[in-house]
C-alpha cells in the first residue's frame, strides 16, 4: 500500500507519454517570492504530505515532525529570501 492510500486519500497517478509532452503546450511556470503566506503554504504542504526526514535536515532523531523541525524549515527558507546574492545564497 502506498503512502497516499495509507493516509486515507485516493492515490491518482497520471502518466504522460513522451509524444504527448513533445507535442503539447508547456504549462506556465512562475517564480514567486517566498513571502509569509506562501511560506506558510509550503510548511503546511511539507508537514501534511511529506515525512520530516524527506524535507529537513536531521535536527532530531527519527522521521517525525517536531516543533524544532518546523522551526528549522521556516528559518531555512526565510533566511534565503534574498536569493543567490544574499548571505545564504
């Protein structure tokens, strides 16, 4: 059983052929500044759809989310808001 099904959600997978990808219009891609509301969306997505060990540094032992891991995730992204030219770039 995959993780999606084990969480009570219906797992859907969409397979696209190479031919379809080559002959279709590309989807729009936009880069957005990671402001407060978007950062909270990112944290929510991470904490509800991923194991902590998949998206954070090993702050505490184990795969689970903790207050320390959530704080690290927010700080990690907040500290990099100034981009590649900033101190964390």
